C-alpha cells in the first residue's frame, strides 16, 4: 500500500452566498466573504491516491496521466475564473472550500480507478479542508 500526492495551483474568485436566503441572512452568515463583487484566493490542491504498486510498471498510477487529468478537470476549469458564475459544475452550491472539494471529488474519482484517497484544498496558507469522498476516510487495510 502506497500513497502518492500531486499538487496543483489555481487562482479564482468567489462569493459565499446562498441563493435560498435573503441578503441580510447571507451577510450575517458570510460577512465580508459575501461581498457582491466576490473576493479571490490562490488555491492549492493536493490530490492523494492510495493503493498497491503495479508490479509491471512500478507505479501506483502514471504521473503523466494524473497531471493531464488535473490540468483538464481542475486547473483549466477553475484558474482565473469566478466560481459562482463561470463554473457550471459548481452551480447551486455555496462555494465554500468544503463544497468545492466535494465537487472536485465528483469530477476526479470516476477517472482514477478507485485510487482517489484524499483531496486537500488550501484556500490560504492558514485554511484548508480535507475531503475523503462521500463515504469518509477508508479504514487502513
């Protein structure tokens, strides 16, 4: 059993806003992060795979394949975008780091042969979330 992590970075803006609530409640809940014009972050995403090394290749997964997947499914989709307006797969979600990580999981997991173990999304150097998928962190074998 081995874990392999690849890191990518992107810059994006967003507004913490729940369309089911009125403006006053959104401001109460999200404060300055509810700025109507949004605010930005330099995000860092750690994508950790877990599994057995293939005896034929000596790899858990070809890093070239992982890099291309992350570029296509995450970086190109999010870099220099407004998460609330420009990213269709985030529509209907409050764009917290928690919800963005869950949406990323939905995009990546089906393409990683059951090897996706954890997403760690840094919204800043001080703030990050870990997401282990809808079932939570798997028990070690």
